[in-house]
C-alpha cells in the first residue's frame, strides 16, 4: 500500500515513511529514500538523491545534481552541492557525489565540480567533516578522512584514506594528500604530502612517519621501521629525491606500503613537501 501527503512530495511504502518537517522545502523532483529525516527550514533542490536513513538537520541547503548515500548525518547550516567558486563555471550540470556514513558538521560547505576534470566532486565513506570545513570543486576524498574545524581545501585536492587534516589549515589547489598522513594545524599546504607522514608548521614541512596513527590502525612495527628507514633516506639525508628513491629500491624490502609511498612520489606533479 502507498500513500501521498502534501508534507511528503513523493510516494512511499506505508509503515516506512520519511520524516520531513513541515517547514522544510523539498522539490517534488528530488528522490528521497525511506528512513530519511529532514529538519525545519532545510531545502532540497531538483535532481537530488538522498539515501536511506540519512539525517538532515535544520537550515541545511542541498542543491542540484547532488547524490548522497546512506546513513549520513548533515548538521545545521551546512551547504551541500552548491556551485563551484570558479569564475569559469558556466552553470553546467556538474555533480557532487557523497557516499555512506559521513558526518558533516555545522557550516560545512561542499561545492560540486567544474568541467575541468571529471565533472564530479567526490566524498567517500565514513568521513568526518568538522564545523566550518570547506571542500572546493573537483575535490576527491577517499574513506575515513577527518577534516578538523576550519580546514579548507582548494579545488582538485585529492585525499587518501585515513588522512587527518587539523584545524585551520589550507590546502592549495591540485595538491594530493597521501593515505594515513597527519597534517598539523594552521598550516599552508602548497605541495603533495606523502602517505604515512606527519607535517607541521605554518609553511608545512615533514616531521617523520606517523607512527602513532599507523599503530592505532594495526600496522606492524616491522612495517613502520621500513617506512622510517625510507624517510631517512629520502629526506633526512638531503639528497635529490630521484636518487633517494633509487637508493630505497636498492636497500629496502619492497613491502606494499613502501611501494605505495614510492608510487605516490613518482606521480607527483606539484612537487613533494620536504
């Protein structure tokens, strides 16, 4: 059996209704799955898809061509899928795609993409975006990423899994942040940050392997020791990076984590923080 209500502008199976506050503004063209909750004064525009059991707080704006997965939590005053802040954007139908189980806190802004890359801004699964975070157009966030209060990502930033970016740092456009990296607060990130490493300082520089974070995530001490040796060769010995990479390949066992690190370095286009 199905019912229709002016409060719910779509058909839903009886007994599994979406909870939409009467003061929310929902487009009749939006696709809202069962179990979704929408708070007062929130708006959902055309061409928006929201997955099952997602909770949207008060005063949240979700704009066109946005897809949100299951069990996400969007807190008040967040703006999701707004047009890119790019002077070359011509109102093309670019997209924002968000996965499952993400937390988006107050005043977070996530822009959809431009046409300059894949036409998609992507936020993966299980990410935690704290208050006042900005995710610019064409960014790609993997899974289990934490962006602390006020962290700002320039356009086309790519972030690997389990990376932690601390409060009030700013990442320049087209920068890559490697998996399991830990970035200190109030930093300017203008080049790629290698996976498994720590950065800190106003003009960020490397400070070694993220040992504590890797231990918490189950990396063995043997793996961490190999990464520490690679760090010493690549950066502490003050040699050219290409020469350091060659030495690492000659002297160290090529475990999977080391290969990920070296592949990341070889693929850098902006250069790597040292």
